[in-house]
C-alpha cells in the first residue's frame, strides 16, 4: 500500500538533511554529507520594510504592473532577506493562496518573469528549510497545546516537516504527564502516514513499553506494510511486555501480516528496497534521504545518505536484521551481498569517500569495517549466485559484473553449472546482451573446467575467441531492399560500429561472416510478422544468439512490436523517423552497454589476456565439455598473416594454436611464421615446434621447403627457432647434413 506523502511542500526538496531529533540547536538544512547548519538569523523575523516590499510585489503582480512588481522584488532581495524569512512571512501572515495567484500571473509577464521564478525558488527552499528546522519543529509541537489557530498552523507545519517532525513528536507522545500533548502528537503522527513509519520503526525496540504500545497502535492505524517485520520482531522478543506483544501482533495483523517468521519479513522488505520500489523512498527528488536510528542518550537520530545509495543502505540494514534472527537465511545473505556490492559500485562512480568524515554515524553506515568484496567472497557460492540472479533480474550490468568477479573466487564448476537451487545465473550470463558480461561469464566457466555438459556450453570457447577481436563493433542489418540495408549500415557506422554486414535473412548474415565471428548489434527493418521471424531465427543462430536487436518499424507495426517485446530487454523498437541520437540510444539500451558500446584499449588488452589464459587451460585439460577447436578460426583470424591486433599477445595466440589438434592450426602457424620477421617470427616458429612435438608433422611440402630455407637465415635467432621447428617435425637429416657439408649453401 503506497500512501501519499504528507506535507507536499517538502517533496520538491533538492538537498539532503542530517537531523538529530534530540537537539533543538541543529537545523535540517544541508546537502548530503554537509554538517547541520546552526540556527541564527534563520529564526529571526523579517523586518517591517521587508514585509512591505513583499506586499507591494504581490500587489503589483496581481494588478498586472510588471515593472513595479520587478522593482519591489528587487528591493526585497537587496534587503538581504533569507529564504527562511521569506517562507515565514508567507506562512505566518497567511499569504500562501495570494502568493500562489500572483506567481501564476507573474510567470507570464516578460518584465518580471525572471524575478518571479527566483522568488518562487527561494520561497520553496525557504519552506523546506523552515519546515525541517529543529527549533521550528519544537515550537510547532509546543503550539499543539495552544489556541485553535495555533494548533492548525502547528499541525500544518509539522506535516510539512514530514519525518523530520517525528523525533519531537515522539517525545511528546512519550510524555505521560501531558496527556493533551501526547494525544495531539499521536494524531499528527497518524496523519504523517508513511513518512512517519521509518523513524517510528527505528525507535520501536528502544523506547519504554508504554511508548512501544502507542507506536504499535499508530503503525497499525497508518497501515503501511513496511512496518510488518519490526512489529513481528518486537512481538517475538522474550523481554517484550505482554501488553506490548499483544499490541504489536494486533497491528501486524491489521497490516495484513500472516507469517510468524520475522527474518523472512525483514529479508522480503530488504529485497523490495534492493528493487528500488519507488514508494519506499521518502523524497526521491532530494539529493539525500535519511536513515533513522535510536540512541539511548540522544533519542531518535536521522543520518542523511545520498539518495542514489539510500535503497541499498536500507537493504543492507534490513537484511542484517534478518541475519541476526536467522543466521542461516541464504536469501537474507544474498540480499545483503547484492545491496552491499551495488552500494560500493555506486559510491565509486560518485567518487565518494566517507572514511575521513566527522559524522561517525554516516561513515559507519556507508563504509562499514569489512569490505563488500571480502564479505561477498567469504559467503560462498550459493549466496553469491543468488545475488547474481538478483542483479540479472534487475538488469544491473555493473552489479552483474561485480558478482561474477566474486563468483570467480568462491565457486566450483559443479556449483556453477548445476546449482542446488536449479537456476544457473552464470550460464544465463552467456546470453546476456552486454558483451562484457558474456566475456566475464565465459572466463569464469572456462577456468572452472566443468566436467558435465550444460546449456550453452558450446558458446564458451567461441566467446573467448571473440574476445581477441573485441576492439571493433560488428553490426548486422536485415532489411527488405538493398537501399534500406545500405542506409541502415551507414547509420550504424555513424553511431560507432566499425563494420557491418547486410542481408535479407539471418542465413545471408551467417554466410557473410567469417568462421567464429559474432554480431554485436542486429538491426532489423520490416513488417511485424517478418521481424518476429527474423528475431526467432537470430536467437537460434550462433553469430546472433546473444546480440541485442534494434527493430525499426512504422506506425501500427511499431506499436505491435513494442508490445510483443516489452519484456525482452535485448530488443528495442522505435520508429523509422527517429534521429541518429535516438538510434544510438536505442542501440545502447538494447545492448545494456554500461561501459559504452566500444571497449577501451585497456579493456581490450585485459580481456584478450584473460581469454588466452582460459583457452590455454581448456586446451591443456582435454576438457570433455569444451572443444578447443572452436577457437581455431578466431585465433587464425587474429594472426592475420602475421599482423596481430593492438593489445593482443601474439605469443599467447600462437601457443594456444599449437595446442589445437588439427593440421589447419599447425599450417596457420607456419604461414604466420613464414610471413613474419624478427622476434615475431621466432615466436611463431617456436609454436610450430610445440605443435609438431604434440601432434607430429602436418605441414605441406611448400611450407617445409620454406622452413628449410630459414635454417640459413642471417638472423641467428630466427635460424635457431627454425631449427627447433625442423627437428620437432622429424624431417630427413639429409637437409641438416647439407648444412654441415656446405655451410655457405
């Protein structure tokens, strides 16, 4: 159940807050991570002159005199009035409706428009700062005992303050000596609805039994389901008073709770935070949101964290609560790992370092003692794979890659391809749209050397092979006419594809690709039925099985196809009339390219090194699952007659080829050696020797003749490597005798 935020004036806030509810000397204003602002002139009333200037500005706007209105606004701003003073003037004099009418009219007046917008922004900021000002909140709580008008104004201000009013209201609620204030505070807390739930739940385990009972009743009346685990947890504690336990269970039942397992309730709520359910974020537009805790000395305390990591921080805290109750909960552990890793990734992207912060609570919240990587790795295979499954379900590419990095350290082969829970997230990654994810998964699986077959096992070696040629992006275009195909291929080039193949069917695309080559992006244009046929065929063809698909259609076809593929994140549908920028964004959306479509030179070098290492492990292991021969075409293509792509280790390529048991692999090495020179030629000749020692002589006569000629090379290094190959091939000694008797040849 998603309740509306109480106090709409707080919803447009753009700054985070840090608020200690026990102190009346701290203000709520401040960007995320800033220390609280002290109350000084912020609480001082505006002067009579400033009040008059505001009256004149409003008056002139309402009568349509833009010039005089602008002059009055300028006088008001030049007086040094603060944003909070503006808000207090409007609030205390009951000018809100009149100001709103004048602003609406003033936006359309060219002469005063800029000043009106400035005034509106300052009024909104001032209202936010005033409503969240701790001293102002204390005054409003005290005014709940005042006259009818004072009570109405106080209630309005407290609702505007939202959750920041809860610490002061909680004190009033707990004041047994003032029943009137306690009842008034209770009514406001109920009217705050979901905004009161988080701070009340944080206070629930720490306050006295009488206040606990009152909070349970309030939470039940509010009816927001995120309170369920806290109520059930309280009811299950051995030291909870009987009347409190009864109140907690009644409220829990009223919220729709049925299970008796508080740990699973905490884990389920943590998962909802991990999934970033919008209704759980109090102020999504703010730079910061508050995490609430209760201190025995200080009372209810709010600590601001950046909104981008608010949900992850809440998920970490809630899953930790679940694990305290049930240390064996794999789901709670998985949510903890996933949320903790995601938060660390986001903090890195934000260049956020809290280690030196003075706010110890905030530093402890965002950077606990043990690193996410340490905890994730030590938690074992099952929890890490469950976390990976959550990342896949959330289409979070960066988190998927973090989880794969962890799994590489803590998961054995059997756990990867035949997990106890029936789902193999690592295998799912082989078909993921982002090629970085496919590369990471292929490396993890190759290094684990599974001994049993599994879905998509035949794609591991080709994926590793394709990593050696990953600097450029290969696009493919399928369209009805040649004109359309060429036009779309040109557009692919404009958005970053290094090369493209075109055709009228998947079969034509396959025929025009070299063996082992795969497609990074497939663009399809046509009518609805034809497009669906192409997409089905693409998923069955090895070069396009994992490629993101961008569908270009017109009118009703676009609508039908959008509906057809709305749940397939690897297919993007858009109109043929879209701009190149929209075209590029569609490709990136379909590819899930968190790191950009093209790999950087550093990434390419890293991936190629890992791929060669994994391919060598496969070749040397005689794997019953992976066939190293599937890498041959890609490796030969990289050799390219002696020209190796930048960043690829030619020695590594050659040594893997030397382990492939085919005559074509050995002959490709020989061709490369004969075409090369210097150190590269020596490396390739040594690889020919290694292949010959393992598989015997498989060279052609012309290659052997050319090799004999190298024995007389003036380059002693080349001649020596040629001798290694010559001897390993088991060639007739007569050729060597000729060198002995006629050294000058």
